[in-house]
């Protein structure tokens, strides 16, 4: 393909740029033009994701080599024009103009334009060519334009714009080498003679007050001279499909079907790799325990570090599956239709339709749901989505629900299922109500009607989806994982120290077991039967270990915290042992099951290999006055508390990262704790009133 090259204006600091080791090129363009696909085609996996300094807006920076020079490619947020309307657009504009402290001004800008709809990109191009910065227009999806009978004279278009225009298909790689060749000329600016920028188009020739009309008129004239299209465009398949997919009823049904398929994959397919990861870390923990002498260091490695890392990485399959399918749906053009359909319903509670996807994802795990809230463009709506997402029932709550329903209705599956579904419904209702409350109080304002340009349908890029999934997974492991690991180690320390001596009862049991084993040894020497005595001695040792573990936990910092908060949780029907479970479950909600198995005198495996023993022991647990601990009222109160409480510091860590502030995760923890406490208190009192106590 023959290329047409325009002379580019030298940047004022051209001499300084020659001395730079790395040349920086920014990729700019409106959403759904294939900007990310082009970025991936140029950089591959050699990219990192980070927030712009002082913002929650992400940027992707990748490395590549062009003309024997290191080039840094920066993928900017979607940008329609230099007149920023959103936080993402403001950050993109400031990055291009070098106004963000700590972020270097790019040496050149590649504007990605949709060849099927060039006109919407020319406004931005006209602005950028006035800022004395080299600009190249990447005319993406030229294959789609050709199928629609649209012919673009990219040579003439380049002359009109005053910058090179390169037709390409980023998804398949067609024309990417041509773009690289054009960029090779830019990274050596000394090869070009200065050329004045095109005349400004920021004033209006008609009324003198509108800064837009002259640019729009100019772009219409450019398209008329450089683009040839059918006089009467035939009805495209897109329009026919949209009649169904954006229909109030059919479209809603289609969206629910698609989402059901995605989340079925999350729950069904992810279970296999999740079990493998769990088994892997269990095996690593067992191997470390076999080679490291027993003691605190072994416990730190096995329970604190390996257990902490395994506890977070077990959710990685769910995260990768979720983001892989979200990438496919967005790249295909369907996700915009889904947001349009759901917008009608979601705006009634003050949220945009795009919030439906992360709220639905929260039923798998709140962590990827909060990360997925980036699909919500309005910062206020996105913040509300983040704040209420943890109220949705995640998979970590399911063991708690199963434990409580088994306590309430061990022999009535119908009632147990009803309570289980009621817990799900309570979480959904609470999220919707709190979203409405936030929009009426601390985050006032109604969600604006969704106005978006529906992109054309296209075959999604598997490479783009895989790179996006890899990027999201890497961010999760690196950013959230490090904080979660620290939290796990801290909680391990709280549950381990200070050390305490074994209780007298446990010492007596061990002494009795030693006497029995000595007697058995004497009997064996005399030729007697010692099996029964040996088994009884082993049972005494196991019981002594359980009592020792329970006493150690109660005397630890976590146990003391449990006793300290007992006066606060007793109105909910909880005792100090349940208080320990509440404290320990901040690492992960499901930890309360294993914690209760310890504090009520069972071994760590009771909740897995012998769950009936756990439930029977909990039913037999008694308070100091002899009354049962887990009454119907207490069980319902515990269930309501875990439906509504935060109880997940990993989620708090991700909220901090996504909001770039500790203010909102602290507020999130506070409001959910108050909500859970109040609802649990009411549930306990009502159940007690009706005889459940």
C-alpha cells in the first residue's frame, strides 16, 4: 500500500526531545473506535495499568520499538473533544496538554477514528492540530466502511487535515505496519521541515458566539470532499437487530439471558480452577508444615502468608471469567445496547443502566464488581454503585447462609431454601434502597438519561479480550493482593498473640491420656488387648488440643476484642464467641464458620469433613446461665447481620484503590455496620417477641 506523508510541525522543544531516550505517543479517540485494540496491537502484553496521579482515572502505558527507538504508548480515556464533559475527558485533555504533574507531555498523538463514521472524530483532530503537536489519524475499521460501500480518500483527507491519515483494521492487524512506518518518521522530528498549523476553527462565522459551529461546518465540508458513500444507505443489519435488542421487553429478556449465561460460567466453570487453586495452596501449606518445625514461624507461613494469598487468589478464576466476557460483550457492541435497555429501570432508583452489570457481578464477588464499576461513566453514579455493591450476596456469604439455615431447619429443605432466597432478596432490596438514599442525601442529583452513540456490531477481538483479562487479573493480584496479604498477617497475629498456657482441664486430660498409654504399654508387654485404651487416650488428647486452642484464642488479642465487644453485640443475641467470629471474618466472611468450629471446641476440620458435628455442637452450645446460644432469634439475627455487614477488608482495599481515598471505604464500612446492626437488632427483637428466643 502506498503511503502519503504530510510534513509535520516541529514541537517547540524539538531539540530537547532528540536527547530523550524514550519518545511518548498518546492514543486518543472517542469510545468504541478500537483504541484499545490498536494499543494492544502496538504493545501486546508489554503494558502496565495505573491511575493518573491524584485521580481514579486509569491509564495504560506500553512499550514498543519504532525506528530503533524506545517508544512509550499511552492509552488515554475516551475523548470526544478538548472541551471536556467528564472527569475522564478532563484527565485525557490535561494529559495531552502536559497539565498533570508527574505525567510527561506526549511528543505526538495518534487519533483513532472510525472509518464508518469519520465525522465524529474530525472535531477532535481539528483541535489537536492547533496545539503544535504532531498528529497522526489512524482510520480504523476501514473494512467495515468498505462493506457499507463507503470509500475514504485517505490521501485527500490527510491534505485537508494537515496530518497523515493511515487506514487500518486494528483487530486483524491490517495497516498496523503502515502506521508504524508513519510513526517512524515522527520519532525523528529533525527529518521534517516546520509547517504552520491549519487555521483555527474555534470561532463561529454565523453568530459569533458559538465555539462549535465552525468546526462542525468544516468537518461536513471535509467529509463531502474526501468520502464517497451510497446516496441512499440501505437498511443495515444493525438497525434490524437493534429493534429487538433495544426493545423494552425483548431486549430485557435478551440481556437477562446473556447475563445468566455469563454468571453461569462464573459459578459453574470457575469452580474447577477455584478448587484446584484451593488444593494447590493447601498442598503448599502442608508441604511447608512438613519441613518447617512446628511453632509460630510455621503458623505464620502456613496460616498467615500462604493462607492469606490462597484466600484471595481463589477468587481469581471468577474475576478472569467475568472480565473476559465483559471485554467480549463491549468489543462486540452489545454492552452499549444492554446499558440502554437497563437504563429505563435503573434510573427509577437513581442509577444508570450501566450500573446493572457490576451489581449483578457482585453476586459472585464484590471485588470484581467494584472493579467493573468503571463501565459507569458518571463519577457520582459510579461512586454510588461502589458503595452499594457489597450489599449484594456474594459467594463468600453462602457458607454462612448454609450454616445458619442448617441450624434453623435441619430437616426441612423447603423452609431452608425459603430463608436462603430471603437472604438474597434482602441484600438486593438493601442495595437498591441505599442507592436511592445516597442519591437523595450525600450524593444528590438524578441520573441523566442515557445518551450514547450505539457502535456498530463487530466480531470481538479474542486477543484484545485476553489482554484485557490478563491486565485486570494482574491489577487484582498486584494491587489488592498485597494489601490483603498484609491484612491476613495482621489478623493472624491478633489471633495468635499473646500466648497463654494450656488450661488446667486440658493438662489433666493429657496426664490421664499419658497414664492410659503407659498402662496400655504395660498390658501390651503382658500380651493383653490394648486397642480400646489407646483409642480412649487419643480421644482425650484430641479434646485437650481443642480446649487448648479454644483457650488460646480467647486469651489472644482477637479473643479479648471479642470479650470487649460482647456488651455491644449482646443486644443482637450474640456472645463473645460469636464476637470473635465477627472480628475474624473481616479477613473474609466465610472465616466465621471455621472460627466458630474452634471456639465451640471442635477441630479445624469439623466444618468440612464432619459438618453435622459442627451444627450439633452449636445447637448444644450454652451460655453461662445454661440457656442455648443458637436460638431461632439468634440464628436469624446472625443471618441478617451477615447479609448486610461489610465484614470483608479485601473489598475495602479495592474500594480505596478505585476511589483513590480512604474516606469512602471508611464510610462504606460505617454505614453497612450501622445498617447491619440496626436490622439485626430489629430481627432479634421481633423473632424473640414471636417466641423464637
